[in-house]
C-alpha cells in the first residue's frame, strides 16, 4: 500500500488536533484541556488495542519499545500542554500551528540526520530550508 494517502489522512487528523486545541484554549485552562485530550486519546488507543486482541492479532512487545513509547507520550503530553498555553496567549491558529508543526518537522528531521544518521537529498534539504524561512516569516509578523 502506498504510504502517501495514509500520511495525508494523518496530516488531516493533526490539523484537527491543532485547530480544536486553538478553539478549546479559549474556553479551558491549559491543564484541563490537556487532560481531557489525553483521556480521549487513551480511550481511543485502548479501544484499538482491545479490537486487535479480540482479533487475536500477534503483538510483539519489548521493554525498549515500551520505554520509547513512554518517551513519545511524555513528548506529546508536554507539546499538548504548551500548545494550549501558546493559543491561550492569543496567537492565531494561522500563525501558531505552522510554527509549531513546521518547527516539529524541522527538529524531527534534524534528529533523524544527527541521531539516526539518515541522509537527505538536495531537494529534501531545500524543503527544510523553506520550513525555516516560513517559520521566520510567520514569527516575524506576530
């Protein structure tokens, strides 16, 4: 199966995530919003896990995998709280979301390059430079 359609649906879900945090931040303290978001996400994950178990899907679980998943959970939990705080400060979704998402893409790419020793093509490096330029332009105007 081609990965691109699934990646685009994932992008749509992340857009909803950021958009609804922006809207919720106007009506809730950041900590309350983050807890509600985490509970709903945990419930969704638990339902998926139960479904896989009922289908008797094999699941290879390692301590390293659990530790890395916990670090990802810590990262996303902090990101959610901070996103609520950013939007609570009145940053428009049209500015805050691209800076947060673009910055995360840039930093994840840099981690891939430095830590995982991944390679980039010239075109991909150019794309990352465009993200830097986009963040600079967005942040400068606000």
